[in-house]
C-alpha cells in the first residue's frame, strides 16, 4: 500500500507516517500543495491523504487538478474545519472521504482500508455476501446463518450489509453513523454499541463462533472465525 | 395525517388590511395624528377670531351709523319741528324701500305714522334703547317672505311720539354664515391633508425602517456580511444606516477574530490531544500487566472524554458563528424525528422506557417542510433525546412529536413547526431553565452522570442558527423541550397540498 500524505503540520505528518508504516504502508510526505501535486501526478499511489488548508496551493485545488487530469486515486481529505458545508465542498471537489481533525489513527486507518476496498476491481455490483456461514442477499433481503433464516429490522439489515461489505476491515462508529444512518453528527452516548449488541443477539448468540468482533479503541469488525 | 397537517399557508405578501394596521400602529402616524389635531385646533382658533372681530366690527359700524343718523334727525327735529321730521323720514323711507335703512315714526300707542316698515317691532328695547328684531319682508316683492335680522335704536320725541331708526343687518348674517362655512371647510381640509400626509409619511418612513429591520433579521439569523443599503443622501436615515454599518463591520471583525482564535485552538490543542489518545491506544496494544492495562484504559477513556468536550465546544462556536447556513436545505422534520427515535430506541428499550413518536409513520413524507441543516437538527434532537433517556427513570415515558401551527405573531401570520421531546423524568425547575442552556452548567452538582454540560448549549446554538425558539417547559411530570421553527415556504402553487 503506497500512501501520499500532503500535510503542512510536520508533527502530525511524521506521526501519521510512522503509524502507517507500522501497519505496513509505504509513505511519502509533501509539506505543501504544489509539492504534493507534483508527487501525486508523478507516482502511482493507492491512496492520498490531503489536508485542506495548505501553503502555496490549497488541498481542494490539488484535488480538483488531479481529478481534472483523470486521476482516480482515492483521496481522504483532512480538515480542522469539520463542518458539513466544508465536507460537502470537499466531496464535491472530488474527495472520497472526509475526516475531521483530531482523529484517532484507528479512524484514519479504517477509512483508508475502506477506500482501498472501494477502489479495488470487482465492477459488478455485489448483491450476495457471505462471511463464514452467514449469508446476506440484497435482492431477496434474506439473511441466513448455517441455513437458518434470521429476521432483521430494516436498519439492522443495513448495518449488517455495511459490515459484510467491509468484512475483515475495521469499521468505526462514525463510519457506521455516516453510512448506515446517513447523518454526520456526534452521538453523546455510544448508541451504536447498543445497535451492534442487538445485531449480535440475532446473528451470533445462538452460534458457537461469533462473527462480529469489537476492536478496542477503534470500532468493530465482521470476520470469519 | 389530517390532524397535524398545517392549515393554509400564509399569503406570500402582506395583505392590504395587515399593512394598513401596521401603518396605523406606527409611531410616525400617531405623531402626525397629534400634529393634525394641533393644526385643526389652531385653524379653529384663527377662524374663530376672524369671525368674532368681523362681526363685532360690523355691528359697531352699524351702531355708529344709526347713532349718527339719529343725531342728524334730532337736529332737524329741533330746527324744523315735527313736520320737518316727518317729511325727512318719509323722504328717507322712500329712498331706501328695500335698502339698509329702516325708519318708523309711531305715536304713543306704537301706531305707525310714517316709515318703511309695517309695524313697530315686538321686541323690547334694551337699556340703551337698542332693539334687535326680525324684519319680515320688504317693499321688494321678490323677498317678501324673507325674514332677516335688523337692528335699530329708538328716539323719544315730545308728546309720546317715538322714532325708530335702524339698519337691515342681513349682510352681517351672510358674512357670519360665510365665515362659519370657511371655518368648517378649512378644518376639514386641514385634517384630511394631515391624515393623507401622515399616511404617506408613515409609509415612507416605515419602508426605510423596514429595510433596516430586514437586514437586522438576516444578521440575527447568522448572515453577518449583510449591510443596510445607503442612498448617500446624508439625511438622518442615511446617517443611521452608515453608523449601523460601521458597527456591523466592527462586530464582524470581532467575530472573525473569535473564530480565528477557536480555529487556532482547534489546530493547536486538538492535534496533540488526539496524538495523546493514539499513543495511549498504541501502548495499550503492548503486552502490559493487568493493572497497567486497566490504568491505560482509564487514561484512554479520559482522553476521549476530553476530546469529546473539546469537540462539542468548538462545534457550538462554529454553529454560533453562523457559517453553516450554506448547508441549509428543505427537509421533512417528521422523517428526521423518526430517524432520531429509531437510533435511540434501543437505549430507551434497555431502560424499559416507552418511546413514542407522533405523528407515526413518516413513509412517503408528512407534508411538513422546513428549511434547515439536517445534520445539525439531527444533532440537536439527538442531544435532547439522549438527555431524556438519561434523566428518565426506568419504565418512564418519552415522547417525540412534530406539530404544525399557524401562529399569529406581530400582526403577520407565520406558520411554525414545533419539534418537541418530552420525558417523565424529574424535569427542570423554572428558575434553572435559563441556566441549563449555559455552557458546562449541570444541575447535578455531583456530576455523577456522564456528560459535559454542553448538550443543551449546542441545541440552543442550533436553534439560533435556524431562527427558532427554544422553549423548556413542564411536561407535568417531566421536561418538555420544544424547538419552534419556521415552516419552509411551499413550492409552486400554495393551494396544492397533499390530502
């Protein structure tokens, strides 16, 4: 995994670089927009992490230039602004995801993983998902585990669908709120945990091997036992 | 759905009667009314004075003429005797058969001897011998039946004879009528002109003040870049606009520097905080002893709490700065309510609480529309619902509701949508309801419940951004928090509504 970080905060960039290298990535760093654009255009990265506010050329301008030259590398925008209109602006400029500073590294990591998964080929839209003996079909809206039918509420179905789409990847609570509930907000309580525990009650409780796992300090992961 | 569907939307412009009411209520119009009253009063006094002085002057003139004539006749009487007087009276009577002069010589029993009136007037003379009487007809056939005023003086002759010398004063009456009419018309014109002028003046001033009001409202709703238009005329309104604009520019600069500071705080403090959090998390992954791991977990939890409070504070500052209006769009508040309730329902269920949403079933849309930021409104409702669940005892009731209302306020009809969250918890005493909106304020002095006392502050900031009213009330028992938002103006034909 090759990652380019375009970030003017040297401390944050060094820290991100170190953390990403620890999870096995190759990391390049650019401290301003122009340098970042040159690096991004001249190399083949798997993902770009771009700060919005940069010296010489701002993050969105870098992004627009790349998209205009038909560069489809997934881009994760970082911002200290963190408000919806900024987010909309960022996504409109061609960003694939948006992360507000400060963030836990686990959040950034989970999102980068999700972006890489999205970018990987498999153009045919998937309608059937299978993890271990758990199966979910989008067309029949049926969920079975070990051929036993499990009935889910609509939101539980969407929650499971999201987990299965990202099977083996860590998904954070914020990612779940944004994609399953479609709201960008800050729940004061870990309300997501309650939904996960309900889902577990339906898909894990009566079986020996749990599929939904809690990743401490990060979120959840659905994976084969 | 029929119960909760809003009534007819208010007419787009102001209706005629409403506008008229506003003008009548304006202070300018009242001032002009007072001015009209004063003007009317002075016109009345002026014309009254003219009337009085004219009438008195003419009466004095008449009296003087009559007295002079009597003096002359008395002189002739003394010189030429009765026969001379009679011939003189006859001559003058003949000269003025219909004119101003009135003569009558009568004997002691008031029988007329010679003169140009038929009978001695019945009215009694006053102490100075003056008689005011009605003169019926005259030699002129045209106005024989005409009755008009006359004034005369009696002159006593020897032998009981008496001579009446007078003047027809009908002109004086005509002048009085003329003056009275002028008085009436003058008054009517003054009042009409004052009213019309007042109306125009009030409308003009109201229009100029309304532009200031409009800008004020837009600024209060968060658009600090708005300015009052100036026309460069340098009149008092223009000066007011210029000064207000200077003040607004100053406020905007201050707000911008506050925003700058909060952005700097975000950048300078949040980043090391999050690094601390990540480093702790990474250390936690090392093979620690059991005690060290537990301590590390606590430290991580503390760092998370700190970050959460920090983020909430910055979010409030952001929302208050009003920079988020760009994300405003039309949305269905009932869908929003159901989404919030759906998200929090498991929390309530875990505490055995009943969570009720009205109106039920948002499928296909409720027909209610409002203009706002869906994420922020969701956040506000989530904070309220989270509080309700937190502070209501197990087994309690929580209700989330949306109601449309056509409220009448300040003379103009405004459709509002009230979003409310009520619980059956302990409620908030009335004297603390303002305080709980302050940052970091918590009723629970021991601070045993989790939270940082910023939830309601954020709700209030969101309410302000939307120009909404936030009301905390007694749900008897419990607390009812209501967000009263303006309904979005309907699109296209306003009469076309879902049934």
